[in-house]
C-alpha cells in the first residue's frame, strides 16, 4: 500500500488546505497518510483522514503529553482523537529535544512514496523537511 507523508505550516486553516487534501485523496485513494501530529497542517491532514476513513499513521517526536504541554485543550483533544484513530503510532523520543523534530521529518519522508508539502518558502521545520526530501531525490507535491 502506498504511503503519502505530509508537512506544512502551523498557520494554515482547514478551509485553506481542504481542496488540496481532496485532490491528494483522489490521486491516491488507497494510500496510507502519515503525519507528525503537530498543530496546523499535520492536524488538518490527520482530521481529514479520520473523517474520510483514510488509513493514518502518526510519527510523533515525543509522547503526546510532552508534545502538548503548551497546547490548548481543543488541540490536545484533537491529537488524542488522532492517536485513537490511527492504525500505527511511532514515538521517537521519550523526552523533548529539538533535533527530534527533524528525525520525525526524516522518518516520514523515508516511509513514504510522496511528500505533500504545504510550504510557502519560509524557514522552519517544513522547509527542513522539504530540503531533506529534495536532497535524496524524493518525490514532492507542492500544495501551496
């Protein structure tokens, strides 16, 4: 079964990304979706997967309690719903360390046949993920 990984910015809203997520589903109807559990695009893609019955794998950098220490209750509840829904959950480190975010990105890219990047060119984790995928010649679908 094909696996499609997602990376994107925190500031994106569900309505902004829904058309692109629908197009990805249409192009890869049998794919497993892989997200990293973060606020923003990761959460939107995971929620879209949950609502549309798409198989979901989560690759979290840390346990959910560590990840969500500064999140609001709604954000925590959404991640917990995604954890309950997903068919596979990986947690890369038991404690916070900033480099684990890139480890998570590498893992998601390496597991997938395609990286769907909701990337506007700004610096940060999404850019790091896209740069890694490019460095290994991994297929990327730019969604913004």
